[in-house]
C-alpha cells in the first residue's frame, strides 16, 4: 500500500513563477583574503551601515569585546559567532548573512583567511557568483599576504569558476589614504591577477576602511582621499552582474550544513542550488546515501517561501529521512535525474605546485575526501589543450595536464564539476572533471 | 617474534621455527610466507570415522599439519592470518593433497620451510632480512594517534611496521548559523565525548593482548586549526572530573601537533615535523618518512637524480647510478608478496645487486605505513641516484602500473 504524501505539493511551474514574481536579482559573493586583513570587520561594517544590524547589537558586541580587551573586534563578531572564533580572533567557518540594495539582494559568504581553514573557504567560494578580495594596505601586510593566502585564495576562486573580482584595499585609514600606496597595490595585484587568468575587465579596485566605515557604504570624507572619485564598495557590489542561472536543468544542490531546525523541523539542510529548482512537496534524493526525502518547508534568507531556484542558498526542512543519510558535502538531486556515483575519473588540471602520483585531498564544495592521483596521463598545451607529452614524470607549477584520480569511496560527481586537489595543506592543482 | 630454531643452509633452503608474540608479528609472518613454501602448525580438523556398523562420525581432533602454501589472507584490523594450502605430509588422519587452511595464532609456534618445492622461493637475502627484523627483541615504538577535524576523527595505532586505522568517528556537528550557536558547541561536546570513549575502548582492547599492562602508550593528537588543542583540554578536564586512572596516566603523554586535514595521510606531515621527530627520532616510520620527503623533493627538481617506476629504476641500476655515495633504492614490501615467484626474484635480484655489487643503500618500506603508501603511488619502487641520468623513460609507452591497482588497499 502506498502512503499518501505527508506534504502536499502545489505543483508550481517554478520557472514561470520566478518570471512572474519580478524578484530582484540575487547575487552571492564570497569574501576572501589573507588572515587578519579585515574581511569579517569589513562585512560587519557593511551590515551595520546598511542597518541590517542595529545599533543596540553593535553596542552589546562592543561591550563584550572590550571586556576581553579586543574592542576592535566588535564588528568582526557580527560574523564570527562561535566562542572559539571570538577567543582566538580569527574566523574558522563560513558565515552567511544577507542584505539588499535597491537593485539586488546579496548573500555574503565570509570566508576564513587562515591557512588551516581553506577547506571552509573552498566551501564558501563554490557557492559564490563573484568574490571580494580584501587586502590590508598597511606596510608589509600586503606583501606578506601576497605570499600567503591572498595569492592562494585568488587562484582558488578563479579555478572554482569565479570571474568577477572586487579588490577592496582595506585599512586605508592606517596609511592616511595614500594614493601612491593604493596605486602600487593595484598595479601589483593587476599584474598578478591577469597572470592568474582574470580578465582586467572583471576586476575593480576600491580603497576603503572597514573599521571606520569610510568608502564602504558612505563616501569617504577626509581631504586626504580627495583624489579618489571611483565607486564605494557597495556601489561596486551593485555594479556586479550575477552569473547565469540554470533554472531549466535538473535539480542539483550541494549540502553545506545539516542541522536540527527546531521542534517542527527536526531535520534541515542548507546549501546553494547549482541548477534547477525545488518547491514545497518535492521529493528529493540525497546522494551518495541514495535516500529520498520530502521537502516540507523552504526558507530563503530566513523567510518561508514556496520555492527556490538556482543561485539561491535556501534552507530546506525535510521529512521522511533519517539524519544519518545527510552529510555536508552530499548532493541533493531530483529522483528523476539522479547524479551518478563514481570513484575514478580523469580530469584536466592546472597545477599550482609540482604534481606527482600521490595521495591528495579532493575538494568539491563542502565535499572533502581522500583520494590519490594514480597516473599522469599527458601534459597539455595551455592554449589549445592538445597533448604535448604523454605520461610526464612530474607536472610543474603552471602546467596544464590530464590526470587520473582515484577516490577512496564513490562520490556523486559529474562531468564539468570543478574540483580542487590539495596535499599537505597546500593547494596542488585545480581541475575540471572530464569523465 | 621469537626464532626458536633455524636450519637454513647457505643455498637458502631450510626451516625456521617461529613463535609470534605480539599482533604485529602476524604482519611479519604474512610477509614471510610465500606460495609453495611449506608451513607446519597445530591445526584442528574434523576427521570422519566409519565404525564397524557403517555409521560415520565426525570428530574434531588436534594435529600437526604441514601444508604447501597456496595463498595467504591477512586481516589487518584483527591481525589474523589465514594460510590456505594442500597437505604436504600425510598422516593417519589426513590424506596427502587434501586442502586445509591454517590459522596462525599468537604464542603458538609454527615452522616455515622454504626451498623444498622447486616452484617456490628460497630464503633469499630479502627474506632473511625480514626474518632478522621480525625477531628484533628491543622494545618497539608504539603510538596512538588521533587525526581529527570538526566532526571527524581517525583513531590509529602506529607501530614499527604498521599504521592501522582502528576506527573512524564521525559526528554531525552543525555549522555556525545565525542564532544557532548552541548547536555547534553541543555538537563539538558530543563529538569529543564519542571520540574519547572510542579511543579508550580501543586502548583497553590493545592492553588485553599485551603482557606489560602497566605501560602507557603515548597519544598523539593532530588536527588543522584548534580542534586538537580543544580535545586535549577536554581530556584533561574529563580526567580530573572522573578521576579515571587510565585517563590520568594518559594526560602527560599527550602530544599535540598540527596537520592540514583530518585524513590519515596527514600523519606524514605530523611525523615529519621537527617537534614530533625529536620525540620519535629513531622509529622506522620517521626514518622512512624523511626518506620519502627527500625523494619527492628530488623528483620535483626534475634534474634526473631521482626516478620512480619499475623500468626506470631497473635501467638506472643497470647504468650503475644507484651505488656507493648516496644511491638509495626504495621498495615497498608489497613487491615481495607477489604471488608470482618470478616477480619476486626480479626484485630480490635488484636488491642484491644494489646492496652487494654497487654498494648502495636499500630500504624496504612497509606498505602499511604512510610512507609505503606514498611509494605505492609511484609504482612501488623508486631510487635516488648518485649522478643524474636524463630520459630513462624513453620508448616507454605501455603502462607499468599493475602494482598500484593489484595490491590490496588498506583502511
């Protein structure tokens, strides 16, 4: 006997509904950069000046921060909420927040800058349409960042498919809005970013000061900065074109978090919809567990809705599934067109470091698994993709090659997926799955 | 392992009577026993008897059996070794040629005879070296390690020759969300308590098989970020709260280290870090890890001073490049477990040539260690040369990677 579905579907044509709704455009952006360059503070400031966070909460945070002698961290604590993050003064995990301007609804993904938490940063970057790269303008900070995560993060977001980049040159107040320093940094970064395959059209440089809030939402007032006539950070964000949405394709959602949403929602997931749409009452399939569930409720930006489409980061409240079948990194898809599980694939990689056949960590969004490069198949020409040398012994940084990767267990991966390969805390290569 | 008596002659045939004393000895036995060797051990066998009235009764009896080995099966988790073969010496209960599987057990002697079957191997230099290593009596280094991240922990035991993942602990820890901080902290608390109780259970289990129960094995905690430190403080707090004796003894032995991920292969960075190195200085693991690091650095330089892959290495040895003054030949012991005797002979020949003729150094890495697994990725054999040779890989179009896929995977 078939059970009657516990949740009734409205059977909406989501694509049409979306057209009709005349919804503001949506964009998700990831905030990246070296540790301590002020990513979280800048975002805290942005939210505060846009009145997403009220004065009372900020005062409360400021008081708490002062009690442990870190008053400058108050704004960052808007994003950094766990006790660990606050005690240590670094972001550990992605923080998500929302705000809107007249034209666009934005979702902030505030990434950790510390080297150890690059897995979390990759998870954030894989959900983003574009990126904000925060750079500390003060002497030495910029230089040490460029050797460190400024470089690695920029390379990573590029290889994860992000093409548009806003470079926020932060902490301008500490160098009294020096124009020459701003230009020096812009120059150095432009050179680096173009070699990393960013087109110069896609890059905007914005000087700002997260702690004081100059040129973030309101324009800079000091006379030191009279030389600057360009956009403020929020204007630059607004000028960004969000990426294409694949609404018509079958549903693909990468789970970034599994949690207990409350008494009425015992099991909830959240994550970005990469393609397709989902509506209340839909049956979904969680891979690799291969278990179905029913969508009971959908929330977008903490408000209940009837449907969600590609590009959004909804929270889905589910029924008819055991929580053990859901893990962050899993893929939710439609049972009609499921993702296949594979454990061996070939991919085209761009090497950041020397690549040898060895064990690597394979990243795809939240997914993070052990695997190994079992064979180097060929070195390819960077421009044409033609085979230059078969079976190279070692792949050098900057070279493009085709390799075989064997995973420890079967995972839902599709052709065209972007993966990142890391070894021993360093990003070795970024790749595009070929089959 | 204790060697009770050996009668190995200079041609490499003869027998060795061995008593395995600790779980790791099973691993040595697994590496020593080859197909076509003869193995004698105590066995239980159901023997059918027909009485005068024609009824058949089956009764298990204990007897010593000698079998000619066909295959071996080693269960890494439980450390059990099963050796299948055909009976080679007939007795009153068992006919010649009937099948039997011997289960080797701790503290139960067995006799290994090589060189009796022309198809089989002999006590070659590699086998003798393995035997010597297995019977080393000095106290062996041992270490518990927990490689962890938020929500995932791999509990492993590192011994002289093995890294065994005892258990993987996974607890769903909710991520931080607006207004949902409690979930994260509670989740971490639950994760720590699960990990600790699992770890203690495994430690208890391990102790029960040891003679020396007073000894506390040191514990290594490694993680990216701050999870390992947090877990250390959790253990300390638990120890003082519960006044648990084992736990209190454990606290001072804890080492905390940094690793880049929660995966087991991150152990290689932990064990090659200077702080840990100095504490473990002379373990086989640490030495091998350092060697593998040196090898990969040289391969990266791509100046022809290090090569990997069976053919390339053989060619390098032929050219006399793996000799006195820095030449090192690295092999995985998986090569010597080859079912094909010819294959084994090929590698033994190479080892003998490098060690005895060329004067180079030979290292046989355990395939159960991280270093051995790294070598497995490179085709199980690699060499550091004394002088650079270019283009050893020319005219080498077919794939020579059977070893990597044919060998059983651990974990």
